[in-house]
C-alpha cells in the first residue's frame, strides 16, 4: 500500500510519472482523473422553473447516477456565487468550473453569442437542434467560445416564448413607441429599433419592476414559467406568437482548460446527459402550456394575437438589425448565414412533410 500511495503522490503532486506499475496493475494520470469530479455549476434561471431552469438539475442527477457518483455537479441558484449575467465571465476566469446559462446575455461582449440563444423570426426548436447537432451549429459555437476559454454544450431547448405581458393592449407600432419594456437578446434590439425603451433585467427583478411601474411590459418565457413569476397578476394582456424568440436554447458552459483535462469517457457522459436534457426540456415545455392558457380567463388574463401588419413591420426591423450587426461583426455574419443556409434546405422538407397549420 505504501508503494501504491507513493505512486499516486508522484502522479498527483509532481506530475512527472506517466505510468506506475504495481502488482500488475497500471495506474495512469487518466485512471486517477476518471475517479472523482466535483464542479460548482451556477444556473442563470431558478431550478424551480419547469423546462427553463430545471434541466440542469436533472442533467446533474443523470450524470451522478450514470457515473456511480464519480462525477457530481453542485448546482447553485442565480446570484449565489456570481451575478446572473456574469456566469460566462466567471467560467472564463475559472472562478467556477461551469455554468448553465442563456448565451443571449453575452451579446454585449460577444455579439454573435445571441444567435445560439434565440433569433427573431428564427427556426423552430427542432430545426435549431438539427442545425446544432447535424449542421454547423455545434462547431461554430465551440469556435466562437474557444476565444473566451469556454466550451459550450447545448443542454436545453424549449419552444417559443410569448410575445410578452403588457399592461395595455398593443394594436399597432405606435403602441410600442415609448413603451418601457424588459426585452432580452436580439429581440430587444428589434424592439429598440421600433421605438421602445428597452431594459434587460434578470428574471428575479422583473416582477418588482412591473409592480412598481418601472416597466410597462416584459417578455421572459413560456406561460407556465411566466405564471410562476407572477406576471399575470399585474399585466393582463399576454401576446402571441413569440416572434422574437422562436426557440430558447440554454447551454452548459465549461472552462475550456477544465474540459480539455477531462477523459474521453467523462466528456462523453456529460455530452450524453446534456443531449438527453435537451430533448426532455423540449417535451416538458410543450406539455405544460395548454392547461395554463386554459386557466387565463379565471385570472382575468387575455391571450391576444399580435396584428399581422405589426408582425410584418417587426420582421422588417429584424432584417435591418441582423444586417447591421453582420456588417460590423464577422462571427455574427458567419453564424447567421449558416443558420439561414440550413433553414433554406430544411424548409423544403418542412413544407412538404408537415400539415398546414389550419389542420
């Protein structure tokens, strides 16, 4: 046993012995690296939020069970270690090993990041997932974030958000002008171009802002999630469709050095758990919304549809925003063009294979 301990000490502390042979058993740095992994992982959304926040909790459970406890993530709620919008920066600097976040919050420092989180008038969640796994999405995300010492892994996709919760009805573009609204990601830039006064707030700060009148309206997520946030108590007009966020993708972001030091089996297990988490988030999100919307009348909430001419005007502004950012940022242009190229091919199949919406 003393000989084995000495061998382990050489491997772990001096890092000068590549292989130790004791009693016919080979102990390598890889063997030891596979034994235990403990990561602090901060979430950007509360893990009580179904499909949006809880996927990382289930992913952590799956990883722990599949590894026999050898790989464990300790999940921290928003703001427990670093501010909600500071997760990727903390991961980059190895303040925490990993985080579960919405990459759209990075667009201030990494404009192209928003394209991996949500795109106005963009793909539906299954089309985005296809682009990520079978198109260029995954490779482009890894290329973009490698510059920031981060390895991103798709860990959740859900369907469209609502177009927002409004205290007053929206009938035209004039109703948006001057509106104080919480809007995140690229959709926020479009609303800004349409004349709204846009602010970005973490989820936990939205309800107080609505309640105090600091904002007139807000988008956040799907009805089942928004209901838990209490928006329906103040803003009684819930608008559809979610033009600004046709999919919502969340990612596990890992310090790249930490990721590269993992064994192949550890990386594969984390990848598989996140892939499973992506599907389960999608199914859970789709399953919950109908019953919540059916309960709107009892809460004096009205589900409303944005006028088609307003949607057309928002699409024009969206094209202007996307073109403008593409002209300034090469990464944004490359990724956006990849998405458009993929969708041009995908929609040929979609148009022929799926029933029209009226069915």
